[in-house]
C-alpha cells in the first residue's frame, strides 16, 4: 500500500537499484520535473562528450578519413546494438532515415510481397503519422488497397484485440500497429497479434517508437516480420536522431526497399551504373546518414544498455503503478480521469490523464510550476516515466503541482486557443 | 602567365580577397593539403561552437521546448538560406532527408505529373546513385518507363549536350542531370537544357550536389522545375548533413511527395487520422529531422553566405586555372592526363587527372605526403578547390608532392587491390 508522503517517495528512491543512473544525465535544473522523456529523452553526459569529440576531432581533424574510421559501418553497428534491446539477432536492424521514411519503405516492401491482397489493417489507437504513410502508399500503388481501422475499448484507452484479430482475413496483406499506443500507453501482445497475422498469411510491421528502451521486446521470438522505431524518446538519442528498421532475416532476400540508394547497393564505391541490392539488411539503407546525429545517438544508448531492459521495465512498472495510485487518490477528486490501462501488463511507460482543461493545465504546469508533461489533442496530458532518470520524488512532486494548478486555478489565465508545435 | 615558383603562389594568396576566410575554419594540421572539400567540407569554427551549444544548452536544458524555439521551423528557414545561394526565392527550398530520398520523392512526383510519357533522360556523366533512384522508381511504378543515357565527349570529360537535347522527345517525362559531373567536374548549361526539356513538355530535376556553394545557380531564372543537393561538400555542413530539395512555386500545388509524413501535413499536431498535404514546399517534408546535424549545418553556411557566391566563383576559377596550368607543366610529363574541361565556363570547382596508377598514387599521397585528394574508379584523382579555405600554396604544394610520388616511385609499395569506402 502506498503512502501519500514525500518521505515515502524518498524511501522508494533510496531503494531504487537504478537511481545512480541519473548521474549519467545532464540535469541543469534540479527543480524541473521533466515528465516528457517519452517525447524527447534527456541528454546523457557521454552523448554530450561524444558530440564534441565527433565534431572537433573526427570531423575537424580526420576529415573525409572519418568514413574509414567507423562512420561507414555505423548504420549496422548501431543497428545491432538496438537489436540487442528488441530481441533481434545481429544483422536484422539498421539505423537510417526517419521513422516515417522507414515505415514507407517497409509498407511498400510488404505490399509487394503480398500482391493480390487488398486489406491493410491497423486500429484507431495508432499514431496518425503511420496512417498517413500507409495512405500515401495506397495512393501511389493504385492497386485498390483499403486501410481498415479496428476500434478500441474503454473510451480509446485499450485496443479491441478481438475485433482487431477478426479484421485480419485472407485478403489482408499487412497489419501495422504501434507497440505502445501514443495516447493511452496501451501495450499490445506482439506474439498473439503476429500469430494471428501469420495464420492468415499476412505480414506485420510493429512501430516500436513508444516502447523501445522502456520494456522487453522479442521480435525474433515472436517471428515478427518488420519493425520500425525512433531513438529520441526512451533511447535518449537527441532531437530527430535517426530511426531504425528491422527486417526478419527470413524476408531479407525477398523484401526490397523502393528507395534504391547507393548505401543500399552492393559495393557502392564501384560506381556501377546499375543498381543491385546488397545482401541482408544493408539493402534498406538509402543515402548518406547524418553522422553527427547518428553517432551522438550511439553514445546515448549506453545508459540503456548498461541498465538492461529487465531492470528498466521493473522500475517502469513500479513508477507507473505509483503514479496511478497518486492520480486515483489525489487527482481524480479534482476531475482528472485515468486514460491509461490499469493492468501493468497492458501498459507502457507513460501514464495519461484526461481533463477538459488539459490544454490550459499543461500550459500552467510548464509556465508557472516548472513541470514539463505533454499535451495531446483533444484533452490528454501524458506523464512519461523514464526509469533511467525519473525519480519517485519527481512523480510525487508532479502530482502535488498538478493539484496546485487546480486548487489555485492557475490554468485560468491561459488561452485555450491552440498554438505551439509539440 | 603563371610562374612555377612557390613565391608566385604566395603572392596569389596575399592578393586573395577571400584569404581571411580560412581563419573561420578549424585547421588542425597546417601541413595537411586537404584537397577533398568537394567530398566533405572542413569544419567551420562557428559550426563547432553551435554544435556544442545545441547539445549542451538547447537539448540539455530546454529539452522538448527546443521544438518551440527554432527547431520546428528549421527545415524551411535553412531552406531559404540555401535558396539564396541557388537563385530560389523564399518558400521553394526545404532541408530534409538525404539527397537520395529527396531525389526519390521528386522523381516519383515528376513522373506522376507526366502520365503516359515513358522516357527518362540522363547521361553517362551522372552520379550512379541518381541512376539507382530512377531505376527503383521505374521498377516500382511498373509503367514501362525507360532510362535513356545520352553519351559524353572527350573520353567522358564533357557532356554531349547536342545528343542529350536530341534525346528529349514528346515521350519524355523527365530529365535528371547533375549540375556538375562528379568525375570530370563538367558544368552544364542549366538554362539551355531546361529550355530544351520544356520545349518538349518534359520536367527536369537538377542535382546540385557538386555545384552548390561553389558557383552561381539561378533556378528561378532558368525556370527549373525541381532540384536536390547535398550540404556536406562545398557548404561544409558536416558528414551526412541533411540534404535539400527545391520545387518551383509553379508546381507546388500539383506535385506531391509519395512519402506522406507528418511533417508534410497541414497542422501535424492536430493528429487528424487522414492525411492532407500542407500548402507549399512543406508537403515535401517527411519525418522528424535530425536536429543536431541540421542546425550544425545551418551555422556552417555562414562563411559561404558571408563571402558571397560571386567572389567564391571568381576565386574558384582562378584556382582551377592555376591548378590546370601546373598540371600541364609539371604532371603531364609524368603520365598524368587532365580529365576536366579546359574551358572554365564548363567547369566546377574540382579538377581531375587520369593516370593508370591513380589508385596507388592517391594512397601514397595520403599515407606518405599528407595530401588528401580523392580517388574515383577506375583511374581518376580529383583535386577539390574550396575557395573558402584552399590556398594557392596548397595547390602549388599538392602538385609538388604529386610529382614526388612519381619521381620517388612512392606508390609502388601500395596495393592496387581496392579497399576503403570513400
């Protein structure tokens, strides 16, 4: 049973095996409650050091020679490191492009592997950008594909997995889902849904953007076909750090990227006039990767790899359970409604609340009380627990300050007119 | 008439109006002759300072708030700065993705604007990566497109523009050319070829990778349809810095990117479930851009913008003329053959030489004599003149050291077996 005191939160921090990891991050303002590591992770100290070395020494001094000293191999080397976090054996993950561009490559590749099938299944909890990419692919291919969105339960909090599974039929080419839903934090059963896809002969793409680095993922174990994900949330890779894609080894010789870039060609520096895809995951690379962003992100992975996903998940569950208990006791009486699953087995590492003044509440939290959560249309605030640096006291204090916004009616001076970009 | 002495080179440096700009770059080793700014530009001091501020302050301290403090608008803001270097009025250039991905978007967009036409024209001097992207688009669209490559003259040194223009017919959808050829440095007449394309109702994409930042470009003035280019060569943006694309305003409402990313949507943070392209150049953005690479590159543009393209071109022509004169006098007797146009109006900012031992000569230059040129298959060495920091003494000294490689037969200890990636 949790206690409501700050002392109790401090005790939890003292007992936390991962607490020392916070020292590995730059914390410029100890009073700031940064509850948005699920959107942009904090800066790891070694990433800052790497960025400076990379610019001043690798670019500034070794110049073009950097390509022969670790830059060229980076997309696959860093891919294998990320692979170790998502249950992918070596040679199946590449770091390249953005999540959107990678999803585009894989959607096209998958649809071309299932000619004659017309359904693409997702659900209403998925990230809209994933819909857009699919809609663009459908428009381009002009082959009569339909995007089918299965519904949700509990007012958009949990997936209706039964409906989702029923939506997959023998005309289904592809299923595209986010592993953790961006609004509610709902966590899907990868194994069950992947099996359901395969039972009908369909392929599946998992978008791991909101789960990678926060919880165990077993792509090989679940026989997933494809996955994409971003590296700037729980992996702390830095704003817009390059994304990754996973192609199961079983599909690597038949699946093809539509973007035939030179980094995906066999022997690109032979400058052969005709394209021939490289063997393996390399063929899903396209152009020259953004090295400053990529190698800074590589360094940023170290705290995650060091802590290990199992320990991160244990703390994440403990923190989101604690946060939900405080929400129940302290925020529900003020009109907040939990908008995340109560079952930790169905929940990622952020917790959402709903309130009809959330847009103004979020503004007041940031401007007046030094709390950074994030707001999502139309009425959601998300609090992200990033186990590498979020403390239990951060969580306790976040709930206290949120109460204050309501109690002191601090939100009332803010406009409900939307602006801002994140 | 040039003189062969080092004194003469020193005099040219003293008279050079751009000479002070070299101070704006990090020069760690004054003895190093870096003649490869056409592959990877040197590190501008202010880019190094920006990278550090960006990581430690913007990411480390403002965290997610950085998106509201200049990150979000960066693709168009930096695009407009690059636009000012290529004759593009504001609102027509965006920085996003890699050159390959951008070329892919524009090839698909262009082919969809010319349905029923089957020819895509390029020539044998183009960069192979551009062929690959076109080949991939042809394969994907399965609409019977043919890639036609017009020939060259002078053993691959100059384009056969007459043949090129004759290749454009009423069945031609698209012409794709590099503005400056990567091997010989041949510089195309944008106006003439664009007019020839339009006369047949075809569209044209110019790849500016080897010209941007080194010479005047007038995209609007020539009524070019589309362009792409990279930012890590003469623009000094850093390894793999994001690329740019140009879409003429006249085409912005009809052309569409096949990659429907959220950054290209109207009001992306409304999280609407259906895609609707943003107005203007924004619709050619895709996913979240790599901010560290992008904003470091923005700072790196300052020396180019400060110097002005006219002054850069004057010095570039003067330097390549000087280099060619030294090649004629000092390297031709040793078996080197000039592999770049003699007419400066047909030449970019690098000068190529051919020798059947070029692969071993390039290795010896770098390993023994501290010169970095670059080698291109099968028998080419390119010497890049980057007017912002290349000195006349660098050029003089490069020719002296190249003579020494032959005179002392230094290349003979190196293997002719290909390795390395750049």
